[in-house]
C-alpha cells in the first residue's frame, strides 16, 4: 500500500517525506485555504513547490463544476508538473471530464466518493485513483472500511485498474484497517502516520535495552 500525506502544509509534507516512506500528496480546497494559499498564481506556485519536494503523485483539485471549466482548470494544473493528478469531484460533468482527461493522457483522482456505484463509474471513466472518504462515512454512523473492502472486491472481480485511494483518514487504526481491506493507497494526516510508530512495549523495551547498554 502506498502512503500519501493529506495536507497542503509544507513543513508536514517535508517531515513525512524525510521519513522516507512517502509516495505522494493529496490536497483539497479546504486544506489549501487552511494554509492561506489564495489567488491563481499562489495556488500554482504552491503545487509546484510540493511537486519539487516529493517524488510521487500530487493531487490538485479543480474548483469548477461544469465540463468546460473542469477541463480548462485541469489542463492548467496538469501543465505545472508531470506528477500532478487532477482531482475531480464525483458529479456528472466530473465523470465526463475524467473520461476526457483519460483519453488525453492526464491522470485523475475522482474525489468525494461515498458509494460502490460511484466507484464503478470512476473506474469506467478511467480515473487513476478513486477517493472514498471513509472518515466522513464513519462520522455519519456507517462503516467506511466496509466501503473500501466492497470497492476492492468489485475492482478485483471486474479487473478495473483504478487504484483505491482511501481518504478522510482519522486515525492510525484507519490506516491498518485500509491495508487489511485492500486499499492501494492511504492518504493520511501526519499524526496518523506518526501514530503507527507507537507501542508502549516498544518504549518499555527500548528503555530497558538502553539501561542495560550502560552495563556493557
Ligand atoms: C483527500 O483527498 C480528501 O480531500 C481528504 O482526505 C478529506 O478529508 P476530511 O474528511 O478529513 O476533510
């Protein structure tokens, strides 16, 4: 399973990348706004900076919701760097646009996916990634991991090549559950990635080894 970091914060991207386990980055308008990135030039420059930091796919989301607007925006984003993946919402014009991008050699990530039916449409349109939002599903008292497993089963049975990018991760346990359920990629906040490091027995064991090392 690939690890992406789900942020537009450059310090956090650097910290995850320095760990040596980072395969890519996802952003969305909320994450960009949180970093105070405003205006077309600043947005383009921010994506360029991320692409120069991380050697992997970088998802950049369009704001338009009509076919022509999505295509125009997506072309500009894709021109920033070969690693840009155009993130397109799961709406009717979005599906049409994903098919257009696929036919024209531009990689896409179909976002805001909450059902297996939507995941099938994204795969049919040729999306490189499909992003089921498992945390938001959990927030509404459904089981997000079940959806990841269902999509993984369908894609395997049907031979779809679209990669399942588990999004809206809320915890380290979510990452483990996504790996079990067959996600191809997990995009995670930095805290959830670092949380994977932790186990109290590791801390206790290390303290004992260090204590005993003094006797050597
Ligand atoms: C990433 O591609 C998604 O936009 C992101 O994971 C959504 O996360 P949230 O539900 O925590 O906003």
